[in-house]
């Protein structure tokens, strides 16, 4: 039954992201929002620019030992958009902690890839990335989600985006629960079309024939 609820909550994650982002003003920053199931007051921390946000603090039995979110500007145009490179959370009891990291980005790529990895004890976690289109109708689409501690990259193809958001839901199942994770999203590698490979192979063959004739 717990697994059923976990999957159901994760299925609703993009909807939660959409409700949080629709109508929101444009941000020139990275923003962290957090609250718990028993303390629904939304707490917000932000940093100007798209470089690095670092935070530590406590809320309703949860201790955010460290959260480091590096934004697009921190990667010098390498294609990385958002990297929550360090998230360490512990708690003294059970409950649910909700985290959301939102960043303004500038990207016109046709594909994005997200990656998730984590280790934890006595805890379950749901994580998902979403992107908001940079032009009308400003649709929100999923860039990857997982209920697992591991998991490879997930790629979604779409147009340009202006906002990237990661939602993280941490379910502490008892005393001593803790989680350490690293999540990121960026531009997906552009695959070379099969026709291009064939063309390249043909050119190499022609070059080889030319060299052999030259020796004669």
C-alpha cells in the first residue's frame, strides 16, 4: 500500500510543479522553497543570478545539513542547466519534507537529459525535473523523474525553455532517517543521424581509394 501511494504521489508531481510555476513571475535567480506535511508554511531562500545557492537549516524535525544548487551560469555554457550537487538531509522522526528548486535559464535545445543518484537510510524519495517553455503557450513538460535511489539519465525532447524546476519529496520512515543525493539536468547529446555516418564512411572509403591510386 505504501508503494501505491508513493507511485500515486510521483504521478502527480508534474501537476504540483505546474501549479507552482503557472503565473509565477520571471526569476533572475535560483530559488529554494521548502515545507513539511505538518508545517505547510512555505519557506523561501533565493540567490541573485544563476550561479550557486547554498543553504542549511531546520524545519519541523528535519535538518537540511546541506543543499547546494549550481545554476546555468556556474557551468560556463557547458550545457548543464541545474545541478543539485549536494543534498544531505536527516531527521529525528517520521514525516515528509517537500523541496523545490527553481531556476531561470536560457536554452533553445531540442533535448534534455536528467540524472539521479542517492543513498539513504530509513527513507523514501521522489524526485522529478520539469521545464517551462520560453514561448507561448508556456507549457510545462517533464524532464525525468524517479522513485529510486539510483537511475540513469532520462531524456525528453522539446523546444526552448526559460524555467527549470526540480521537486524533491523526502519521506522519513522513522527515527534516524537520512538521505544524501546528487541530481542534475542539462542538454542531451545530439545523436549523429545514420545518414551522416554513412556519408562519413563513404568519404573515408573514397579517400582510401585515392591514396592507393596515388601510390601507383
